[in-house]
C-alpha cells in the first residue's frame, strides 16, 4: 500500500514537472525578457540625444530664418540716372524727350524731301526745304550711270580792310586743295573736309544758271550758304587780328578733265576752265566772324 502510494505521488510530480516547467519558462522568456529589453533599449536610450539635437537644429533654422544673427549687407550704390536727385532725373527725362522728338521730326523732314509730291509737301513744301537745305540735302550722284570725270576746285579771294584802314586784295586761295591735303593719308577724314565745300558749290550750281543768275526760290539761300563757308575758311588762312576784316569775296571754280589712262587712245584737254562769280559784299555778322 505504501509503496503504491509513493509511486503514484512520484508519478504525479513528474508529470506536473514535465507539463508546467517548460511552458512557463518558454513563455516568460519569450514574452517578458526580449520585449522588456527591446522596449528599454529602443525607446529610452537613443531617444534622449536625438531629441536634443533635433531641438537645437530647429532653433538654429528659426534664427537663420528670422535674420537675427545674420549680418545685413549694405545697399548697392546707385549709378547712372538713378544716382541723380529727383529734380535732375526729371530734367534728364525732359532732355531725352526733346532729343527724341527732334530726331523724329528730322527723319520725317528728310523723308518728305525725298518722297514724291504729295499733299503734305504741297502744303508745307517751303518748311521742308528750309529744314533740309542745304545742310541735309541727299545726293544720289554716286549711282549715276555716267560718273563725273572732272576735277572741280573752288577758289576764293577777298578784299580785306587792315587795321590802318587800308584795303588790300588777297590772291586766289584754293580751298579744295586744302581739303585734299587734309584728306590725303587720313584714314578717318571728317565729313566736313570731304563734303562741306563740295556740297556748297553743287548747291549753288544747281540753283543758278550758266550766267550765275538764281533759278528758283533757293538761289539766294545757296549764295548765302556758299559765301559763309568761304568766309569762314578764309579767316583760317587770314586771321582777322593779323590781316584785317574781310569786306568782299569773289569765288571761282577751276574745272579740269580727268586724264585717261596711258593705254587709252582718248585725248582730252588738260587746260582748266574757270567759272568766275561776281564780287559779293560780306555782311556785318559774317565780317565779324559770327559764322565760325
């Protein structure tokens, strides 16, 4: 009896040990230890330093955005018209407007002088001519089918009143030769040296007959323009403070044919042909040098 009871009690103890111990140990190990350790490591340890670094970064970004710590660059200096005071800016704007309007009017006048006859030129032709001629006249002789084959020189002489009151007549001064000497060897000759005297003479011959009588309404204007040009040029050769004041001038042209090349059998005269104009009295403002 006792032996059987002991055996039964030992069997119950063994069975309970075999069933309960492994289950309890595995469940405690699987549920408690890894979960507790992972939660402590993953949540507590890394979260502290990262949160402090993130907060510092946010504060730095906010400071940069607000510009509290960043230095303020100085404003860029103003240049050009913007650097002027408002009063002078208005003056510059008005000056540019005047220049722009004048340029547009000039282009319109030149266009009307070249355009065929129309309603505007019929009503305002005189105003157009006074604006364009003689300084801004357009010349198309360069495209002529038979170009000019002559050399035309404009020469002038003058009657001058000296400081002692006496009158004397100068010799003939070749103004065209002076222009040629100034242009020869000059890579960038001025428009005045090339065209002023030549265009003045062309303007005169186009508005005068062969006997030097004016033809049309621009005849007197061409005489005045040519006279002023030669008086201005004479004062360069004969200064008033040295040689006196110009009283009268006489102009002539010397026309010489351009000689053909050596291989040509053509023969042309090489003698100059002169066209002499009458003496012109110099006006008071011209004599005083007012046309310089």
